[in-house]
C-alpha cells in the first residue's frame, strides 16, 4: 500500500510546439497532465510510494493516461474504468514573453466529473499516511465536490494527514465560488499549498507573504503552509516559525506543472520528518520542472541534492 | 455567390502518425475534416465555386477550421460564430492491414450540434445552383435534423438541385434510425451518393449493384445515383441508363475522405452538364485521395485529366 | 471590396530549424512571406478587410502562396496567374546571438518581377480606402518600379490614402539607388513607415528620432509618420504632434515580419480614425510577432488589447 | 504475485526512420526491446498478470527500460539495480524489400550479462504459474547460462510450467553452440516455441512442419509445441494432435517482436486452459505486431477477437 | 587521381514527405541530387575512386552540395567556385500509385549552366581511366553543350573510356532536340546507358529490347550498351553478345536515382574487367536504391553481394 | 599532405531534443563528436588543410563517423579500419539553467582504445606543420597513452609544432591521475590550451589568470598558452606578453564543442603567423559554436571577420 494517495482528474494535454500558436500548428504533442497525478508521479520519482485514483474511459486514450502515470511507478490499480463519458483534454500554447501561455479546456462531461464517491476503494486509502487533494476537483461537478468532502472525512477518521493545494483555475469558477467551496474544508487540512495571489484573492488573506502566513496560522493553528512566490521561491510556516527559500535563476521552457513539483518536493521532505528539507526540495524540483517539456520533471532525489548543493555539472 | 453550398459539421482530426497507435503516439497531426467541407474544398479545387456553412466557436480552434477550408478558396463568410459550445474532434489511427482504421469520436455538445436553423443565411443559399447535404447531419441532434429538413425545403422552393450523400456512421446511430431519418428526404434528392453497403443496410435496397440501381430508380425516377463500390469504382444511374467506371490500382496511405472526393469529382462534371465526365472525375479524384495524408486530395482538374488519360508521368 | 489593398511580391520562405545552419540542416520549413501580404494578413486578422494583388505561377508552389494568404481571409481574387516565370524564394537562418540572421535570396526572374501594370485590375483598387506599398517593389525590376508609380497615380486620382513602408533591402540595392527611386514618391504618401536607420541612410534625414520627425514633417506636412526604434518601440508624427510608444520586453524566436506587423497594427487604428490606438496596436502586434515561427503573428485584436492592458494571463 | 514471470535482457533499440540507413540517418527512435519483456508486456496487455526480472544500471537509460515495461502494467519490482556495467543497445534499420533488416548489436558487458543467479528473488518466482525463458539468455554469458539452469530447476521444484522460445540469434552464437546449450534444457520444457528454421538448424529436427512436430513429440511427449511458419501462420502440437492456424495478409511496417507477440498470445489462451484459442490469439497478435513501430503491438484482447472474427472495421 | 571523373550539375532537391503534396507540406527535406554526382558517389561507395567536377556558388548552399558529395569519399577538389549565379534546385513530390511523381525544376541561371569549358582542369581528367557524362548536360545551355563536346574530345585524346547515360528529361527539351544533340556524340561513346523508351523515342532505335541492341551494335560496333527495362532488370550488349539480368521484387520508397545506381554498379564491374558482374551489380544497386529516401543507396559492395547471392538476412 | 594532423577518438553523440531528458525522449539526434576531429573540422572550415587519424569499426556507424568528418574537407585517408571492437558513444542531455548538461559515456572497449601505435602512418604525420593532441586520449587506455607519447616523439623528431588541449574529463579519471599523465608531456608542447579550472586543478597552477600564465611561462618558456575563461573570453601568453580577448554576449543552444572551436580558431591565426588574430578568431568561433546544434560551428572565416568587425547583419 502506498504512503501517499491522490485523487483527481487527469487530462490529455495537447501542446503546440514552442513558437507555434494553436491556430497555426500542424502538430500537437500528446501528453498526460493532472495536478494530482503530477504530484503522485513526483513523489514516486523522489522515492515516496504513491497511488493515484481517478475515473477513466476504457479506450486507448484512457489507458494512455493510466500508462503514463504508471510508467513512473505510481500505483494505478484503483482507477475506476468505465465505458461511458469522454476523456477530458486541454490545448496548450506555450507563449514566449510577451505572449502569454494559452489554455483551451475541453473537459466538460469527462468520465471523472461523473464519479460516484461510492465507487472509490476507501479501504485502500485508509492505509496510506497522507492524502493529497486540490482545489480543482470541487470545481468540476457536484459529484466531484462530494468526492472531496468524503475523502477528507475518510482521511480524518483513519488518521491520515491531509494535504491540499488551492490550485485556483479562473476558467473553471470565480474566486468567490472557489472560496465558498474551499473555506469549509480548511480546518481539516494539515498541509496547505497556495500562491500569494490565491491567498489574497481566493482565501481572502491579506498583506505581504509573512503577514499572510501569520494571519492564516492564527485561524488554523495546526496547519503547515507552503506559500509560493511568483519568482519561484517559497515561504514555509511550520510549527510557529517562518522559513524562506529563494528560487533559482531560470530559463524556462514549459512552466506547467511547477506548482505540482513544489508539492511533491515538499511532501517528500515532510514525510521523511524534515519539512525544511521539503522546502528546499520543493523549490529545487519546481525550478527543474521549468526546463522539461511536459508536466513532469524527469529528475530524482540525487538531481535535487546536486542542484541544492550547487555541485558544478561537468558535461563531458 | 457560389454555385454550390454545403452545410455540415467539421471537426478537428487528430491523427497518430502511420505505424503508431493512439495509445502509443507522442505526436498527433492536427487537421480539419468534415464530409461537407471536404466536398466544398474538392469542388473549389476542381474549379466550381463553393460555400460552406456551419457553426463554430470563435477561438483559435474554431478559426483554424474556417481558415483551412478558406485556404482552398471556399467561401466561409456565412459561418455562424459563437462563444459557446465546444469544437468537436475525433482521433484517428491509420491501421495498415490487418489492423483496421480506428476512430474515437469526441463531438458531443459541439457548437454545430446546437445550431438553430433560423441563424442560417437562407438567402445566400437560394442563389446557388446546388446544395450538398449528408446523412451525418441528421444524426447529430434534433436541431441538426431540423436544419436538414429546412435546407431541403428552401432548396426546393428556390429551385436548387439537391445532392445527398448517405454517409452512414455506425458510431452515431443504428441503420434503422438512419433509415427512418433519411427515407422521408429521398423524394427531394436530385443526386444521391451511397455505397452498396449503405444501399442494402440503410436504405434497404437489395441485390447486386445494378439491381439496386434499377430498384431505386423505380421509386425515385428523377434521381441521379452514384453507387460506389468497395474496390474504388462506381456505377452511375443517369436518365435511365447505367454507366460503370472501374477503380484504379491503389497503394493507399490514408483512405479517409475518398468518398467526399468522389462526390466533388462527380458534381464537377454534373454541373458542367456532363455526368459521365463527373463519374470519371469522381473515381479518379477518390483514387488520388488515398495517396494524401489528410482528408483532402491536393489535386486539381489537370491532375484528374492526366490520370484519366493515363499520361505517363516523367519524374525528372 | 476590401478597405485596404496591397500589391507586392510574396516568396517561399525556406527556414532552417532554430539552432541549425543552412549548410547543416536536413530539413526546411516551407512558409510564405512577403512584406505586403504580411500586412494584408495582419489587417485581416485585426478586422480590416484587405486584398492582395500579385503575379504568381500557376503551379503547386504559386497556388500555395495564394492559399496561405487566403487562409487568413485576405481577398486574393485579383492575383494575376501565369504559366511563365518562376516562384521566387529565400532561404533563412535564424541565428541566436551572436550569430546574425542570414538570408539568401533567390528571387530573380520571378513571375512578379515581370508584371505588366496593365494586367492589374485598377478598378478594384479604386474602390478601396487605402493602398499599402513598400520600397521593396521598385527594387525588383523596371516593370515593378512602373507598377508602383502607376499605383500611386491611380490611388491619388481615386482619392485613396497611400501608405508606404521604406523597407530597405541591402541585398537588392544601395541606399543611394533606393533614395533616388523613393524620394520622388514621398510627396504622395499619406502614411510613411520607416526605421531610424532607413530615415538616416536611405531618406537622408538626420538627427535623433524627434529631430528626424520634425525635419520630415517640414518637407511633407500632410504626412503621418511612424518611426520604429531598434528596441521595438515607435514614434508617431500625427497632425503636428509626436507620440511615443515604448516596446515590450521580448524573448524573440523569429524576428522576421515584425515591421509588417507594426504596419498592420497601426493602419488598423488609423482606419478606425484613432492613430494613437494604431500606435499602441502596432507596437504590441510587432512584439507578439517575435514569438511566432514564420512571418505572421497568429493573434487578433483581443490579444492586442490583452497585452496593452497588461491583463495577467492565467494559464490553467 | 503475477501469474507469469519472465527473466531476460532488455536493450535500448535505436531505430533509423523507415527509408533511412544507419549510415544516413540524423535521427534515431529510442525504444526498449527484449524478447522476454515483450512477452511480459503482451501478456499484461492481454489480461494475464506478469512480472519481468532483469538487471539494470541505475541511470536514466536503465530507468527508462523499467519505465517503459511498467507502462504496460508489468511488475518490475524485482529488477536488480546496479551502478556498474552498461546499458546494452542495438541499432536497427528496417529495410523495405529487397533491402534486408539490419541489426548492429552493442550489448557486450551489459549489466544483465553480469547477473549473479543469487541476486534473483526466487521466492517471488515460485509463486507464479508459469515462467517464460528464451534461448537468447544462455548465449549472453556464462552467468546467464547458469541463470537459465537455475531458473528451470527452481520452476520445476515449485511446480511452475516452463515456457521456452528458442529465439536463435546468429550474431550471438553458432547453431551448434546453441544446440549444445539448449538441448539439455528441453526435457524440462512444457511449452516450446520455435520456427521451422530453428527446428531444423538448431534443434536438428528434420522434415516438413508436421514431421518435425511428430518427431519432437516422440522425444518430448509432455511438450506442447508451437511451430511458427515464415508466412505468419503456426502449427500447434497439443496432447497428441496437430492444429493449424494460417496467417493473415500483411502490409508490414516493423517485423521485430512478432515472435514475442505469438508467445504472449498463445500463453494467454494456454493459461486460460484453451490452447486452441491461444493459437488463434498468437497468430492474430503477431500479425497485428507487424503494423506497429516498435517491438510491441498496442492492442488488447478485444482487438484480437475483432480480427479473428473478421468484424468489418468501420472507420468513421 | 581518381579512376573515374564525372562532370555535371547537381541541384538541391527539396522533397515533400511521403504522403504530402508540394502545395500541402509545411516541411521539405533538403538533399543534394545530380545524375553525375550520384554516379560518382555510387562508384566511391563500391570501391572505385572517383572525382566530380562542377561549378558552384560559394555560399552555404553551394558548399552543402560539395560537402554531401565529399561525405561519400568523392574528390571535389576540382569544383569551380564562383560568387555569381544561383544554386539550382528542384521540388519533388513522391506520389504513391496512382499519383505520379512530380518534379518542379527551378534551375535556370544556375552557376553550372554558365560554365566556361576553359575553367575546367582538363589535366586532372586526363589522368583518369574513364569519364562519365549524361544527356542532361547538353540540355542546360550552349556552354554546357560545348563542355560536353570538349570533354569527349579531351577524353579521346587522352585514351579514357567514355561512358554516357542518355538520361532524357522531357522538362528540359524535346526528344528531337535531344536526338540532334546526342547523336553526333555516339560514335565516341564506349559505354552507353539508356532505357528502352529513350532508345526508341530519343535515339530512334526500334523494336523489342534485343532488336534495339542489335541495331545499335551494327551502327556502333565498339559500344558496350546497358539497356534498362521498366521492371528494373537490364540487358547488356558486350562484345557481340546479349546478357540479361532480371530485376528484384521491390516495395519502392523513392525511385529517384535508381538509374544512376545502375550506372555506378555496372561501371564497378566493368572497371574490374568483369562486365557481367557489373550487370549484376547495376541491377542490384538500382533495386536497393528504391528503398532509400534520397538519390543515394547507402550500401556498399558487400550489400550487393549479399543480395545477389540471396543470403537470407537474419535481423536479430 | 595537410598542414595539421590530429589523432584521437570520435564518438557517436546521441542527443535528446532541447527540453527533453534522456529518460523521457523518444527521439535522439545522431551526431559525430570528438575533440580532435572537431578541431580538424574547424581548421578545414577556416581554410587550413587538416587530417584526422583514428581507428574505426568498418560498419555503417564507423563509416558514418568518417563520412561526417570528411564532409567538411578533412582528410580521413589514414583512418585505421578494423572489424573488431565497437563504436563508442555518448548520450547527451542539453539542460537549460538550472538543469545541468548531462553526459552518459558508453565508450569502453571502443576500436580506438585498442589502437596499436604501430598501425599509425607516422610518415604521413611527419610531413605536416603541426600536430594537435588532447588530454582525453591518454585517459582512454594504456595503448592510447603510448600513442600520445609516440606522437610527441615523432613530431619532435620531424620538427612539427605540437599543440595540446588539456581537456580534462572528470568521468574518465581523477585530476591527480590526469596530472601524472600530462605533466611529463608539457615540456614538448608548443601551444597549450586550458581553462582556468584545469590550470588550477589538473596542472596545479594557482592564482588569477594572469598569475597562472606567468607561472606557467616560467616553467615552460617556449610555450604559447591560451587560457580560456568561463565567460567565453580568453588570455593569450605569447612571446612574453599577455593579450586579452573578452567573450561575446551569448544565448547558447548547445555548448559542447566550444573549446574545440577556440583551438581551431587560434591555430588558424597561429599558423598564418598571427597569434593575435588567432586569439580573436578563437573567441569568435567559440562564441558562434554556442548557437549551433551539434559539436561544429558551421561557419567559415568570413563569418568570423563579420562578427569581429561587428558588421551589422541585415536579415532581409
């Protein structure tokens, strides 16, 4: 049984080659992308056993999603297979500055959005140490919102740690709707991940990063908080103290998935009982993510250590 | 105003490279594909002015569809643009024998399926010489079925010729459902395109190809019929006579769109008042289609003439 | 009839992939590129109807040029088709610093260079609001020089605005030859586009950008002038005033076509009666152009507005 | 614990694109290929749980091998990881007739060739129903030969069925050397796979296919034998009877791995207690393999059923 | 000094990917192609030292042509470099049946077409054993025609064998013009290569292949003649006897250059004093050429021997 | 006979596309890479005749290595061909910051590592003006170390200049082992290339760059030294004086081979009797190298002059 379980939707990601627009390109790269499965993959790559639960159409596209997650060693044995619904997808255009990244979602009616919480193997989950959830799921459907509530309830009763990434998606709902859905969940969360923008606009916490953390800590004293900064660094609130980790200078190729890498890196240290190492891992893993095409940083723990200790790479 | 107008849905076509499965490929070619727009493109390439009417989402993907049809000279000025709905698509795997071609449709809820017949510029259509429709449209939604009925009614009242390709899609409906929808339309059709399989299983006409034609002609005496054969040839029923055109030896690369090429080729001759030339054009254009990746044969009239007259190509 | 008509030569552009030299590459991207057609495409994308007139060989390569311009909605119905001459082309190497961009022209004897001004449908042009010309055309042949003179004369007599981009090409002629050809045309120009380098070395106007504008305005008091700066910004002289628009920070992928995007952006605002908006559009559209492979920025008006108003893009 | 366990070497496969020679190509596809892992993958795809044991270097290339096998659901948890040795590879050129396929092996000194039988988790293997081995392994090194002997001994003592594919490789050893190594193993084999060429030249059995089977059966009465024919069909000797399955007409893209597909298909039926279905599956799966780039047919059981029952594919 | 010298024009060859038309493709492969350099390359690959003389523009494209010929070991030290003229090219579309191969030449005004026979290092040529020329050269320009005449004269006076391939190009001249230019050269030719079509339509020799050879031999008794057949085989007239070599069954990918491979194969045997071996080599090398993208068969002598002796290829 | 001869090993270089990891990529570019052959190629491109000596397997991969070096005009006639051993290779991942470049060597047992100094055509070498060697060779095998010693001895006795690039490879040996092997060779060296890191850690010279040069010059008074700096510039010690050349601002695509470009550029000036021009050439050629995929900068002397004299590139 894996140490960490995640539940969520994973989509096909159809990406135009760098330098091409979606209206222009003749070619799309076909990848597999989901916040929760990205985290599960990152954990598995960094040495923490993980499982991913979702609902997939049993056709070549659905199987592809499971394959590509399993490729990294994630346990996908609890995926719920169905012959109905469709495989959700999104189109991605990686803009160089000043052109913004562009996403076109096409995920309505996906097999996952129709999940019934009863289908999930909760017994499997209860044996893990930690469950990781995101704020995308409750935005997808009422079923999905009920799934999150049930997951938190099951985790609490079984004594699992609960990790939650706010992951606000402006194309799925408004900040207000997100706040209404997420706020009631916060008291149960052990580890919270959010950006300063999300803290302010979704959670309604104000001020500079340190103020945000202190305000949040007052309301949710048990909570460990990782607050990520625009420039790639992060702040950690852990047991009453603030720790800071600056980011690395980057020449980014593909920014998508960096937040999930932050989560996977942090949880790795956290589950080894060393949240500070987690902070360092999270920032390093997120930095490396920017240099890989696709949602995943194809690194492992030794690559993080090498970056953190600034070992000079000799390339020949 | 164009001589021929078509109405129908055009999808994104996402094709795995030859030799790859959809579960396997990292790359998809992105093309634009629809039976009616294929015909409009083919007509334009062969020198007949054509227009294509549809309903598209006004985003890079919807614009791409209009662009790629306009690229061939088809008039897309009457496309209805909307900010709602989605861009339909299908995934395609080009199997070499004995692996079959595989299609995964993902078109439910497309912008076109929600078309309201009132949105269409019927005045534009009334000025054409011929309207071309297919049996795919009535399978998509009730709105689409109403659209087809209205189109036939408008065409009749304005004195246009009506061309119809049965185009049965087993993934959209059953043969029985197709028959119920299509049979009432037949008396209005001037030019009918169908395969022998469709004649038998959808239209319920029996026997060998010649018998099928005679039976059909008895019921619909005004109708011109192009009956296409598996091996690429076709039979023509025109004014009480049967004409036969055998197919060409092929080394196919991509079979999709060959039927639409047959329609475009035939209508070209037909509109020039020479249905026999149309038969020859249709079979030749369909044969050439098999040698191009994508739904379109990038040929023009002189290429057809060259193939028909068996002019030896000198390649250097 | 379109609001803007352009006349000029469009070439095949054969580009080595980024990071490859022309002597090295096994692969070339095949694109379609011409200053005037780039402007026509940009206008059409930004919502201004446009037409492009040229002379093309009626073979797959010539048809490709017309197709790719028509794809964006430009009217190519007045292209003059010929069976003689050749399709001009150029080879392009996109050098990363400190390697310069390299161009090898192979355009001598093209179908366009042999154009006879009598072939052009002047009646079509007379119905437009503005004609756009460039300083490339008079460099191509005597026929082309006569074409430009005739175009200006026709436009003047029909009351069209005349827009002119200096577009000096050092591989086609010397600055002196360019000046001799272009200077006599200037009194007729309503909107002039040039770089500071061109102002100094071709037009013989000296000083810093503001001085250049004042000097030019004294000689040609009616003229609106857009002076583009190396760093991507531009100055506008309009009705006795100077307006400035700084450029955007860029990570360029392909610089070619940025000047044409500036023209298309400016003329869009100008034709809407708002030259200041045109200045903002021109600089924004040129900036976005740097991020697309090929001569065209696959954007539309809303993308410009988004960049100008610095709306944060949320990519997921 | 999986039903089937395989042990063997898997290499990187570096393939020139179709139509290119290894001396010519600028590009290589990077795949993962090994007779035993191909069988394990095929079984997993067809619904039989399988595990693959090998010895790999713990670097990105070794991890890639494990990933790509795990992607299909094969259990790779018993792979032995080492920091020494190298990742074996081979270069492949897919010749169209009359150009032959060309292979350049570069596998000497691989991590697997240095395996110590003591490293293997024999306890894991003892819990399976069947072990599959090939004649490649004993050709690789003395250690590998000892590994095969040990595996057979362990399987026998634990009551597993033993499946063996002769898989003669002329670039690894002579027919005589192969015979000396393989013949002593035969009495322990429950299911033997060989081609008629291998039967004659390696095993020394003579005559037409039926004679070969009868001769072999006399010597090894318990043995089930699948004898594959050049044209893609196969003969089965099972409990004293000969069954024949002809091949399918093929347009092959990549022949490599077809033999392994035959094994996986047959064992699937065999383990379901239906060797005749296994014969049909093996021939169908091998036929489909010819149509996929790479060593694997990305099909599953329903694809085999569809081919066997000759269900007409409707591609749209 | 090489044994064989060739003189002729080599072009850039811009090829659409298989399955794409020139009007359609976004990508072109860039290769180097010329009948004479193909022969020189083939000879060098088969072990005969060779040199190629031409006239090239000293820019990346011209250097690329020399590089790619030198890559195979051909001596290009006598190429004449110029800063004027252009690099000739042609566009190629590889049609699958029934679509024909399509070529668009764009070679007028090339550097080679302006060659002055005085520029050539005749002294270098005089030291070879054989010179190979083709019927393309005299079609290119008057200078080129004079070059061929001078080359034959020099070769005769220095005692070289003269080899000539008729290589009729219908896009360069008419059969009559070709006959008028080539017929006067024939008495000097030692080894003539032509197809049956060329024999009939250009040289004016009639009848079946054997009759053609006998008729030709009567007129030019010293001449060795290789007459190639449509299906890939060839007939040889050598010292009063006819020898026949049938072709191989082919699955062609790219037919261009097969005739040049025939020449290189034959001359290899011929120069080793064994014209019969040359006939076998020529037919085998031409057959293999059909399986490589580009004008060159990347084989060597052992590949020919393997094909001729029908050694079974074992691919693993 | 060439002016410069180099001896060394050249490998296949298998590179993941930019943005991909080796564990991730499906595609590898296949190039040819070796410090000594890179220098020979650079010299040939810059107009200095050069020859490269090595030992290669006579298969398509070995021939490919020779071809790709010969393509640039390097004389490879003295390569020693063998049917034994293997073709060495390395895998390369081009990391964007902060991801480091990653190399996986797989070169043990290569044909070159087994070279016998007696096989080399020393007579050929004795006729050159300069021999270039690197510190990679003595790290490969005892045979290779003996080869270097013999080469120096032969060069000295024949009066050749000896050029040596330290080229320390941490994956081949320790700094101490490198020092022990290289230090005894230094008195014979005429031109030494090293980085400041190598000077300090391998050669044991300390201090800032100028101090390093002065210290080295005291020990080896005859020696010309080129000391390369991290930021791309270099210092030259020549006849008692220090000259400095700063680097160029770079946007690097592929850093590998830049040091070899420095050597080729410097030696070009040096052999023309102008070491200062060599310094300028070396720094410019190394800068340009960073902008080409692969080990080679596809430039020539005029490109260097253009960069050095900062001629503005006009790209159209």
